[in-house]
């Protein structure tokens, strides 16, 4: 299992770098070329969400991105350290809370782009794990 890890300050200007690195590593891992735009968009959305959460709460810790190449699949994990309620749980937030609505919209966009998404969140932070299938490496003829 090969893993590439990124950590970046919670600043919007670093999201583009994370998107570019994710697409490059996904391509190398064997993710279908037709899906790479979706990888870029999903990573951008997840990183933007994490940056926003860090900035809203005033957390100076970096956003963490892990790019994991496994047998027959490629996963990207975007982690934040912002305390928040479990996604979809509106008990802790008012129905007119724009931050919660924006958070849910971001998760909806990610779910629309990626078939295999897992979201974990608690008072210690959150993690979005997105997974795509990979094709076996095709070696050029000798």
C-alpha cells in the first residue's frame, strides 16, 4: 500500500495544490482518466470544507490529506480537527444556521461526485474518505 500525505495551512489558496496533487497521484494509481475531473472536484470540495471549518473555529492545525493506493482501489482521506456534530444531525444546529447548511451542501456535492464516500465526525474533528476503483497497470509491449 503506497500512501502520499499532505498537510497544509487552512488557507483557501492551498486547496488548488491539493487538487492537483490528488489528480496526479490518482492518475499514477490507475484511476480512469474519465474520472479524474471528479477526483479533482471532490478533493477540492472536501478541502474547502475542511479549510472553512478550521477558519470558522479558529484552528491553526493543518488540514490533512492522505492519498492511499491499495489493490484495486484508490482512496483519498481529508481530515479536519474542527469539533462538529455528526453530518445530518440538526439537533445541535438551528435550521437557519448558514454554516451547517453550507457544510451539508458540500457533503451533498461530494456524494454526487463519488460513489463510495464515508464521513466520520465528532467533537475531535472529521474525516471524509472517498474511494475509486483502479484499473490494473498496463505495461507497454516489450
